[in-house]
């Protein structure tokens, strides 16, 4: 195909479409993707008459970008209307309609008032002309279109494009236009007759291609008339409807039994419990809204492509908009969104499928199953599940296997609670068969199909869960639910997100009031490692340990510093709670302790919502994936307390005083440890003393032994330095975390006597 001149615009002509019924009769046709659009294209060459001859044939055809064909004004929206263009219309263009003129002749813009500003474009079969070329757009819509070209509108593709601008064409075209009078786009016409009249043209000069071109123009006019008739018969798609749903524990009291984190009885801050709307309850709201939107009684027989993008919490209370949009192409399908948090497509029908249409129950191989180690009552009593009574529907865990689990659910009354129990049974499977990343929450469901009405509360439902796929990040399953031996529902592609956890974190997830993430260390300090590296898992850990005021403080931290800030707070809270337990205190939840800072940045702990604490000195530190803390009773007569520091054992340039560098060389030469290790110990010891002293200036390591160092703090001129005995030890990240080694140093306060003899120099 020869190249087109720059800026040529056309719509590609295609082969004739098979004969079909007139679109006005409601027959569907397919719309092809090569509809007329503005922009540079490569035209198909035709035989070469002159531009003047073509303009004389039909001057109204040679319009720039779009030729305005007869089209009922009633089928176009008023200027500025927001409706999208129906599939039979071309892509909108910002170019105005113009009267034909040869290249360089200064075309005058003429916009039609019914077209200007509209978001509908001229139909795709309209002929276009630009840069001296004209081509006829394909009149056959693409597959799936609701509009079709009538059989007589087929355009043969056996002819080459006709170049309209040979030498002298401008003068010929000007003469033709002058003879015909003022030229405007063909006016919109409400009837096929006036459309045909508008396309009448003067007799053509005798030319071998004239009859063929005449037939081509008549076919185009017929196509335009048929399209006008089809446009009148077009059914208006119902508009989207929006419903407000109030999300709060007052409007949804059952959410008090769907709180992720337990707190002390009578705890006043609901946000610390974190009530969350279950994904399956959201699905029920989408179903209810779709059924309410439909004309006449309809029932939900399926939900397609449900996605849950973010938590929907009841604190603080909010109003969520549920928007339902009927499908323009699939009758009975309604796209529904739950604010910005979830979405899915609800399929409605006048009735549920007949009994003969129900699938058969899945077969079970008993050889692949075993008796589970836990009863349904145990998984609630031992907090394998966080759910309260309104969502405790599992009444029996029948069997479990490597890739399946079965049980019985007694239908709860709360909206969506029955299907939430499906998720609980799936959650039990991963907890019982895996030790890591065993916390899961649903993020999507590919297909939920229902074969009958929702069961009444108290109805026993048999549930079989088959594991389809398991990766480090996700768990996918298919589910079949039976009532009285018959299939009530099938769920395909239930998709759960796996969150980071391990056996060390599981006790805290279940009973935080009696367990800690950190571990006590010799010397009385606490050590915690970050075993939740991804953001979503960290968010759950954060909410289990911080109260409302601390969560706000966490949010104010720089994003890159939040990890270590949280590690330090967890270590400090654990150290305080462990100290309380050692004094005989009962259960203490993490949220009952708040870690604050004084005007000098020194941390201290206070009780929250009725929890009282004795005066305590608190110190904390963090580095990479490790956090440490130390707590001790405060002595009223002592202004200085404990201090702790941690340093990574790594090659670093550290500014030590000359005497410290000499000491570092001496202890390294002794061969007990590397210079890198001793440098990390020196840094950690100086950090610990700076925190204990509260001043943090002019510290110097003056002695070093195998288990402790001596650090001095300069005082006022003429006064001896304060001396601290600092203990030190080595620790390292556990498996699964980046390979790092740390030096930890701590002190309980300044000494009051010379400790040189205790430094093991």
C-alpha cells in the first residue's frame, strides 16, 4: 500500500458483512474496531479522478475530519451531556465540522449546534476527507455490538482510494463550489427521506468511475438512514443508584463480635478493639443493594469478581456509599461498589435455579482425611479465632487433610456471618497445617453461586473446603455448602492474603494480656525481633500493641522510622508488663501501658484507662530488626536511671577519642573479638550511658573487659567524672531475617565507688 500524505484522515473500508436483518428490528450486529476516528492514517488508494470532479459530484462529502451525514437530532444528546457514546458512534473529536476546501484554501469552521459540545461523535460509517483523500468508513460494527449495518450497507473493498488533489484540483473544486453555492455540512435530518434528499447531488461528468462512485454514495446514505432508525429504537440503560450505609457499632451492633483485638473488660475505646466489617457482610450489602435496584422481584444467583481492597472499620463511625450500576451488555448483571473499599458484580434472576440444575455434591476420599486435633468449641475458647458469639457458627470440625477441611456451620443471624464462618474453617486449616504465615484474611472471591435462598438462622450447613493453591503470599480455595444433602452454594476462587507471623507471635495474637513478643534476657532487659516485615502485617502488630493516642503518634513518625519506633515501643511495653507480672500483677494488655517522653526525650510509662503504675525508670533502643528495653523502679533520690544501647556489628567509621582508639586497639590485639565487634560495643555502651545520664555529652570508654565496660561522663570543672559500669553481650537476628549481629550494652545507673578493679582489664 503506498504511503499517504501527511495528515491524511480516513476510515478504513472493509469487506461486505454477511446479510442480516435491519437493525431497527432489534437484531444485534458486531461492531468492528476500525471505526472512523480523527488522526493520521494510511489510506487505501483508489483510482485517480481530480478533486474538482469529486467535489462537483458531491461537494458536501469532502469535509475535513468528519462528514456530517443526516442523523436525527433526537438521537444526539444536548451539548455538554455526560453520557458516553454508544458503541455505534465514532470516537469523539475536538475538530469542528468544516466546509470543503482544497489544501491551503483557508477552510471556514462551521459547527452544527446539535453536535458542538456533545460527547457523541458522528457515526463511524461517515465518509471523511483530509489532505486530498476520501475514504468510506466500514459500516459493519464489531462483534458484540447492539447495532448493525443493514445488508444493503455493505461496502465493497475491491476499489482503491480516489486521490482528489491532482495538479489543478484546487481550481476545479473552487469552481464546483461556486456553482453549487455556499457549502455547509449536511444538516441533521429526522427521517430517512430527508437524509436521502440531503445527499442528492448534481449530475456527474462522464467518467468510467462515476457510476461506481454514485453507488458508493447511495450505500453510505442508506447506511445513515438505517442507523438513524436503529438509534430511535435504542433502549436507554438504567442509571446507577446509590445507597448510604451507616457503618458503626450502633448501626451494626454485631460488629462488636467482629473485633480483631481483645481488650480488658469494660475498655472504653472501641478503636483499640478495632471492629471491622467482614468481607462477607460487605458482599451481603452489595447483594441487597442490587436486588433493591432491579425492576421487579429478583434474587441474587451469583456474585462475580468480588474484591476487597481495604479494611472497612466501624471506628470512627462513617457513612459508606453503595453504588449499583446495571450492565449495559449483560442483562441481570449489576456492578456494585462499597465505597472505595470493595466491589463485585451481582447477577440477578427472577428465581433460583431448579433442583435439576444444582451441581452434585463433591466426592470425598476418606483416606485423605484425619480427625482434627481441635474441636469447634476449642477454636473459640482458645482464641484460634477472634470472633465473638454473633459470628461463632462453627459447631463441628469433621475432618482435615493436607488439601481440604470439612465442618458444620450453624447459620448465625448476623448479615454475612454464614459465609464468614467458611473463612473461619479455611483459617483453621492453615493454622492447623502450617506454623508460619498462618494469619489469613479474604481479599477476593472469583465466583459465588447460589442455588437457593439464604438459610434461616439456626440452619445446619455442611461445608467442604478444597485448597486450590498455596503460596507464601496467598491461599486459594473452592467451597461447597450443602443443606439437607443438596448443594446450596458453591464458591470458587476464595482468595486469602497470608500475613507474616510465626510460632513466636502466635501466643500474643491469641492472648496478648498474658504474653509478650519480646523475650527476657539475662540482666533483666527485653529483646524483640521484627518478624512481620511487610506493611500489612506490621499494621496488625501495631494495632495489637498501641492504644489510640500511640497510634496517632505512630502515624506522625517519618515513614522510614516507623519500624524502629514501633520495635522500641513494643520492647518497652513488654518490659513494663513483665516487671508487673514479676510483682504479682494479673493480665495486662499492651494498650493499658502508654510509653511517653519527657521534655528531654527520655521515655517513661503510664497506665491507661484505670491502670495505675508505680514510678518506673524506662529505657529503650532499636537498630534494624531488633528492639531492646530495660525497666527499673525509680529511686526518688536518684536523678539518673538505667540506660540501654544497641549497635550493629558492621564496618563503620566512628569518631572515637584518641584514648578510646588506643583502648580499642589494645582489646582487639588481645584476640578475644574483632575490632568491628569492639567498635560496636563501644558505640552501644556510650549510647547506654548517654541515656542513663540524661545529658549525653562528653562520654568516654575508659575500660573494657569480656562482659562489661567502664564509661565516664565529664562533669563540671573541678569535679570528678561520673562513672558507669556497662554490661555488654552479643546477639543476632534469628533465621528468616537478614543476617545481622548486634552488640547490646546496658547499665542500671552510675556507680559511687571506683570500679577499675571490676573492669577485667
